[in-house]
C-alpha cells in the first residue's frame, strides 16, 4: 500500500491510498482521482514527509473515542483492511461531499457562542435553525446532560465557509 500526498488545481491538499505506483498512474491517467473538496480532476503529487525505511512492527491498536465537541477535529480514521474491488465510482464520494458541504453552508456560524445558542434553540428562546460553531469539552458535556443533540464536523467541511 502506498500513501501519496496529493493536491488539486485549487491547492486543496489530501492523501490517496494506492496498491502501487502503477495503480496511481493508471487512475491519474483515467481521471479517476478527484479532489474530495471541489471534485477537480487536475491532481498532482506533493512531496511527502512520511518516510519509512524497512519494516517496522505495527504498534498495538488503541481505540480512541471520537471528538465530542463542535469544532474539534475527529481523530484520523484507520485505513481500510481491504480495498474494494471492481469499479468504484469516484464521483459518488465527490457528490456526497458536495451535499454535505451544501448542508453545512446552509447553517449559521455562531462561533464560540455555540453552546449558548444551542440552549436557546432547544428551550425555544430563539428561532429553530441549523447552527455551527465551537464548544469546549465542558460545554459539550453540559449540552449532552441537558439532552441537546449536536455533532462534530470535520474541519474540511467548514474551512472555507468561515
């Protein structure tokens, strides 16, 4: 498995996992590699700082809880154990991402007042609407204890909306 640091024509950076250098070249040539942020197909490799010489034993896997507060990034997902086979429609991922970004763009950014505004909406002191912002761990715990539902968003969904 090879992991390449990639960048699109709009300078969005992301990584791609490939079975081999030939697999990367084949997918790049067929325009199957697309930017997950803007769906651009003009992709190029960037130099990578992750250099491994020889084989190292895999460290023991430690389960980490997902980030719990709005605005905090989630820990990186573990790589898949097996890659899917057959024709995978790369445009599906781009369409899902575009839909998620559209939904996020239709929310109001309340910044650090997220917990306060979420409470106002929950207790019907403010109009019901979609909001996004930041909350501390303590604020998130308080919201949970009050039964107020919310979820964390990865920063790449909101990075160019702020």
